C-alpha cells in the first residue's frame, strides 16, 4: 500500500476511509455526470480537527483534494481529481445552534439547505437562498458556489445570507471569517471566500442569517402566445417600479413537460408562461397587486390566473419546480446552461437560442429566472447517438459566448467548475485572471485545493454516463 | 513632508501613478478624513477627477460609474427614474464618492430593508499594487463567475487596490415613506421592541435605536397602503408614538445622513443588538445611534481614541474611525488573520498601499 495511505489510515477509521475501487464509484462524478475521475481515496471527517488533519496530510504529501457536500454541482465543481483525495463532508451535518432571537443558525457544512428553513419555521423564520437542489444540497456546497434560487433579485444569493465561517485553508491553518454582525470594519474576506468554488479552503462551521417569513404572497400566472411577449411583460413589471420576489418564465416545451409530470393545470397551448410573485405585508401586497394586474393586462396575456389559496400557489410553483426533471422525460439526456443576460436582452437571447437550436438540430427548452436575466436553457440530446453529446456541448458553449457578448455572464448560480473554465477568458482579461490566480497561489502555492477547476486550462473529455443517481431516483430536479 | 496630491483623470493615469510612486493613499471626496490622511511618505491620490456615470439603464437596475463619482450625482440621476441606492450611504452632502463609500464599507439606516453596500456591489475595476488594471464581477444583477473581488473591495480601505470603476445594483425607491418615533422608558423596553420588530414580518426601511430609549422606524412603499401599515405597526407595538411625514420626515433622514452626531471623532462600530446593553454601560455620554436593528453603531467620541479602543477591545468589537486625528483608523479587536495578510500581499506585493511599509510591520 501507498505509504501516504498508511498514514491516512492512522487518521481515519476504516469505515471513514474508502479506497477500494467499489467504494469509490459513488464519488467519481457530481451532477455533471459527463465528467468522471477516480480519487485515490475518500475520507469522511466528523469534525473540524479531522478536516484539518486531512488537509494537512494533503499538504504534506502534495496530494490535491476536493471537498464535497452532496455532489450536486452542475459544473463539475465537486468532480474528484484522479489520484487525489476526496473530503466528503456529509457526516458533518449537525445544526450547532439556532438562535431565533438573534435570527441566526450555526451549522456544520454538510447540513442540508432545506433543513435550515425547516428548523427555523417554528419561529416564523426561514433561510432565504432556495436553490432547487435544496432538499439535498449542503450549506457548505451552497457557500462554495454562492448558490442562488428563484428569489435572488430581491434577497440576493448565498453570500448575502452567510454571516461567518470557520475555514481550513489549503495549508491546514484555520481562520474565522466574518462575524454575527451584518457589518464589518475591514476587507470582506468572507465575501471573497463565498463563491470561491472550493479553491480557497474548506468551511467547517457556517453562521447563517434567518429572515422573518413574509406575511402574504400574491402569485400570478400569465399565459402568452409568444415568448417575446412574456419577456416584454417582465420588462414592463420592472418599469412599473414593482419589485416582485420572483419572476419566472417557462416556454412551451417546458410547459408541456411540467404538465405531463405534475399536472399543475397550466394552459397547455401557451407558448410561454410567466409567474410573478409578490410578497410582504398584506396592505402593501394588495396595493401592489392592483398595479401588477394593470401591467399584466396591458402585456397581452391571453389568460391570467391568481392563486386564491396557498394550495393554488403551491400548485403553480410545483409545475415550475418540476419543469427540469420533467423535461428529462422528453429526452434521454440534457445539459443545463446557466448564462445571464441583461434583462433588456432577454428577447434577443431567446431568439438567438432558438436559431442555434435549429442550426444544431437539438431541442432546447427554456425555464428561467427572468427577473434577473438568468437563463437556464436545457439542451436535449441522446447520449447514445454518435456525436450528439459533442454537438450539445458545442451548442452550450455558443450560448455562453452569446451571453457574454450581450453583456452578461457565463454563470448566474451554477459556478464555473470544470465545465465552464474554458469560457472564463470570454469574460475576463488576462490581468483579471492573473490577479485571481495570485490570490489563489498566495493561499495555495501547490494548487492542491480543487486543482484544475475554475481557471482556464485543460478540460478532460466528457463522456456519456446518464443522469445523476439522485435525479434518476426523483429526489432532485434541475432548475 | 508628503508630496502634493496627484489628480489622475483616467485609469491609465492611476496605473502610471502606482508604477512611479512608492507609497500611495487614495482619496475620494475627503468626507472621511481619518481614512485619507496620509502617513509619512504616502502620496495622496485624489480620485475626484475620475468621475462620471458610464452606464445606467433603469430597466436593468444597474449602473456603472467611475470611482470618484459623487454619491450626490448618482442619487440625483437615480431619483429621476424613481430608483435609489438601497444601502443608503452616509455623507452624501459632504461629498462622499462611490469609491470611498466602497473602500470604507459604509451603509446607512435604510440598509435595514435590503442590505448594505456589500449586498449591492456587482463589479469593480481597480489598479493593484503592481499597476495592473484588474476587473472582477460583472454588470448584471446575477453573476457567479470568478472570485468575488467586488465584495473583497468593500471595507478594503484602499489597501488592496485603487478603485477606478464600480458597478452597482439599484432598486426602485419606495413611492412614499413614513417614520414613527417611539420613546420607551429605558433601554430594556426599547431593545425588547427592537427584537420583536426584527423577528416580525413587518418590513421596515429603517430600525434605529437612539439611546437611551427611542426607536425610530421607517416604513416605505405605496402611498395608499401606508396608513394601514402604520396603524398595523402601532397596534403591533401597542403604542402610538410620534409619526413624521412629508417634508419633515425627509428632512429628518437627510440631516441624519450627515452623521453630525456631536463633537469629536466619528466612529463606526460593527456589532449585534446583543452587545448593546454592555456597550451602553461603557460609552457614557458619547452621542451615538444604533442602526439596522443594532448591527451598526455610529458614534461621536470626544476623548482619547485610545479609551474607545480599550472599550471596544473589552467588548470584543471592532471599530473604524472616519473623522478625527488618527493614523490608526481601525480600532478595537484586531481583525487581522493569515488569509487576509496573504491575500493583501498577493495584490500589493511591495506594500504600496500599506499603512506602514512592509518592513516596518514585521
Ligand atoms: C437538480 C439540481 C438542481 C439545482 N438547482 C440549483 C439552483 O436552483 N440554484 C443553484 O445555484 N444551484 C443549483 N444546483 C447546483 C448545486 O445544487 C449547487 O451548486 C449546490 O450548492 C451544490 O451543493 P452540494 O452540497 O451538492 O455541493 P458539491 O456539489 O458537493 O460541491 C460543490 C462545490 O463546493 C465545494 N465544497 C463543498 N463543500 C464545501 C465546504 N464545506 N467548503 C468549501 N468548499 C466546499 C466543492 O469542492 C465543490 O467545488 C442544482 C443542482 C442539481 C443537481
């Protein structure tokens, strides 16, 4: 046996050190299953000290490592490194402290997103960032990827809701970033750590901010005979001075799929559906609803429904939330993209995606966070057909370039990871990337932490492996 | 003696200044003199000439401006389109600039509703310690590509780079506002109400505590809904308080924006409401105000800063002197940690932006 492994055996008991090929299989890829790599070993620490010991072991033997929460990254972020160590954090899944008075939750990194809101619910509080993977994704993964959800425009991403973190740096040192206060009197080191995709260290304890639940929701579903009209409606809502909690659009392919899957009662013949949700104090929401009604009337919607009860509201959202996995039923495989465009370019971007879809002879379904211009085109393909995966990847790349050309970004919430690192140069100049790289090297001169991710460089070939095991099981769906 | 200030009017001139000078201290509008007062050997880089809004599309809720642009100019432009800076930066009339606000990391009372300056910055362009022009973030409201350099620059005090351009998210301004002043017999009652409000679904634009026992609450939204909401708020608290509206209300908050709290140094402290009782015991007569449900304290300190430093240390808090005679604006507990030191050296290897030359520090 590798002498370094023998040393690792002294640090982790047998059940928490995996190195037999069979044990490693479940860790070989994340939710971007087209990438696959076999780590040397997997360790499952149960404490900060054990994470630190694992990282120190890596530093000593110069073995690269990847931290992993639930492995739901859609960009290859938690893809292991061939011959590297995988540090699985799922066992560090305790809620350490919930203080309803201070509205704070302190969790271990493997704690599941949705469980934060569940734990806070009895106190009328919730945790705002709501990625669709929230029933399974971990707070550690959310923090590393600065994950978003349907409510980002108004309330921000993960980074806006994390107050403090205890972090093991790549050399094994521990730092505490942030504090319980929303304010700070020096550089925002925690802000830098959030979204650093596992390159700057491993968070072992995370302090979250909880918000009071809104008093009322007002959820509107509007049907249109064209995608462009739905896009214009979003612009009109914005122009009216309203700030809805969520604005989501689905196109006909997505509607059809969602309807078949969960029977949300959507108008089937619609070419586009717009969901707008207002939330807040009742008198304010009631007044806003009157303005919203006017705007939607004028926007050319041919059918408008307002949720009259919480059940109706949840039904509207159910279709939306299920749309991605539902699209999976229309096609054996699909790639989810995550580009962002300025809101005013939504129509243009959707038009261009339609043209690309025709050119590549691949169907593309659109379900997206219209309020913040975050597109999620789903490129449908069949991995068993020679060359289709490759065509789908090329189409995905064209969409990313399009987003940048329109003044947007290559990723709104799924991160760069392995998948999009080649496109970083579309968005950033050499000097920008060099500065980021200098920051990284200052903390990790050997590039041990998540080596090969985020920064442009060689991308391994993708190959066809089918859906994420959790998706196949219907536990999670992509959004 | 320090050299006279340099006055660059372009990012290229800032790069040139960084390349040709040993030690530099950026200054925006000079509204926070404790942060722009040069040490021996530092040349001041006056960025007020690097001014102007470059892009603004109200439909995107985004604007991009040069770092030396005054907040007053930005706010006037946004107001024409019914929008505002939700983090409510202070010292607008004193000439504060966007860059200085970011570097000092300053927000005001209305940060209570949607967040502080760190929650609204989207993109930055800055010159690092080697004279390289670096961009981070983007110009769209949502973006997860690359390290979040924009957030890192918040509170960086000019020590990680010289900001030349910033991009911000903005929001529609509330169409109407109303304020309620509530006097409680003492701190205890006021704090209890503060906690109840902060944990309730009542959406306040401001939730301030004016010691010893006054809460100042600001509601915002559609005018037709305000009376009912104000009544709801009064019912929730079980007391009427003193409502302010119209011009008197606007004037009240405008005057508070100047942070003219009293004689002496102006200091910002980051904290949580839990710390207030002990702090109230320690701070004596110093005029002060707690903002955003007790997350932010501004105070006037008319005695030795050393004494305040000691108090903050004892409470485990950190402070930042904005106005007052000091070469050490960061007081209270030392926030330094190894990640910070290493990243600082990565962006400024020669210590061009450091308070003291690197050699003198070690
Ligand atoms: C069906 C589906 C739906 C999704 N919906 C959304 C969505 O709506 N919005 C959204 O933003 N994303 C979404 N995602 C993407 C994904 O769920 C998020 O990126 C999530 O935050 C990953 O969490 P995880 O626990 O699975 O992390 P992993 O995939 O295990 O890890 C993600 C990254 O974080 C790093 N990491 C993990 N833990 C730590 C730690 N403690 N410290 C430091 N680094 C760490 C890893 O190294 C890796 O780089 C979705 C994914 C799927 C499969």
